[in-house]
C-alpha cells in the first residue's frame, strides 16, 4: 500500500494523497491463462 505523491498530468485517475495498492499478479496478456482471467496462474 502507498500514497500518491504526485501525478504526471491533470485529469489522472488518481489524485495526490490517494491511498493505492499495486496488484500482486501482473498478467502477461499472451499465455493460455490470460484470456480466462486466472492471472495468478500466468
């Protein structure tokens, strides 16, 4: 978990001070598991 310090441009989907959490599984988008969404198997 973290807190947004700054954003690159106005109208970003988050604002400075927002609490955020990075995903634990980042899908590759190319393997057999990605189309069916069990991204933890990617």
